C-alpha cells in the first residue's frame, strides 16, 4: 500500500491546519483539557479518513485481451443498453460504477490499446447517481482501441463531492490494461461503454476492484 501522488499536497496542508487548530485550543483559548483531548481525537480521525482516501494499493494485474477490467473500486449501479452520443453515436452496452468516499479512487484502464479520443468537459456537480450526471456533470471521456480494433469508452464523472478530475493520458498514448489513467477526488462515478455483443460478467450491486474485477468479456 502506497500513498497516491494526488494526496500529498492535501495531506501536507491538512496536517498544518490540524496542528494549528489543536494549538489554538490547547494554548490560546485555554479550553478544558477534556475539550482539547476531544478535539485531538476528532482531528486524528479526520486525518486518517483523508489518508485512507488517497491509498494506492499495489497488486498483480492479470492481463487478458478478451477481458474488460473494472476501471475503479466501487459498486455497479447501471447495466443497460443505451445511446452513446459523444463519440460512437450509436447504441452501446453501459456499465456504471459508483465510487464512495471510502473507495480507492485510482482509475485504471479497462483494456490495453491506443487512446483514440480524450476530451474534458466542464459541467455541473449533480449527485453521481443522477441520470443526467453522465452528460451534464464535469467529466472526462476517453476511448481506447485494442489490438483487435475494438473500441471501449470510459468516462470519469464528478459527483456532488468530487470536484477534481485528474487524467494522465492524451490521444495517441499507448495504455496497458490495469494501468493508471486518472484519479477522482472524494466520491464519483465511472461509466464504461462496450460493444452490444460484449458479455457482462457482473450484476447490479456487485462490488468491483479497479484493475482486478472482470466486468465483461469482448467478442473477437
């Protein structure tokens, strides 16, 4: 387990602020000791919660050209055939994974291949499970084409709490299955759009692990 780079600045400044708050109560306000002890416990708990949010587990990725791996830790909230209107402009099989604040928020590429499309959209901050969040919230759309010419679209979507989407790829980049392509801070959602003949391997409500859970199998 390591600390993700996106958390280093936040954790540093949070530590400075929390130390300042504790010293304010301990040495300036002259509050009772039981109050100071309570403040200290609360600050430690909050800091540990922030710390766990930015954890970045290390594990072996079992690559398979036919498999589509979960792009994030979370829970499957949508499985349906829907019209994808930004890139494909046709029906695709959609799988959506909701990431709560307690999940690891590293985003990983579902397949290996070449980035064919990458675009950031500023937008709203509706709750991540809102039906319009896929098209109206702040989001980043990425399309990867594998060696067989199959394209998979995945979209990072900000939620009511998540207001910082980070992505580390550009059009033309080569990505590895399970490799890190981005990060979303503090609760969010990732949508994946697959060919209609893809065989879904998960059900609504299933928990996923980014880079480990097989969510679908592609047809040749």
